[in-house]
């Protein structure tokens, strides 16, 4: 929920989207069930994730590989 709260605070989700996504996640709890979120909520969550750069860390090499001497 912390990430959803950050998305709301940054105005990347509307209060209604925040409430609906939060309720969906709280109700279903499993990754497979979360992935079956209604399409309009999934699109809002995906866009907010992109705008936050949520996946940027996943695209970078781990620190121990970046900082290793040649």
C-alpha cells in the first residue's frame, strides 16, 4: 500500500483509482489474482508505475557488478 499511497500523493492515481486498486489487492492477495485486476485499473497502475520509474532499478545491473573494478 505504501507505493499506492505514493502514487496518490504524486497525483499519478486518482483517489477513486487508489481506493479501487487498494481494495482489489486487499481482497485477492495472490499475484495471479492481482493480475486479473480490471483492465482500467491495471492500466492506471501500470502508467503510474512507469511515471514513478518503478522498474528503473530492475533495468540496472546490480551494484556489485557496476562498482566492481575492471
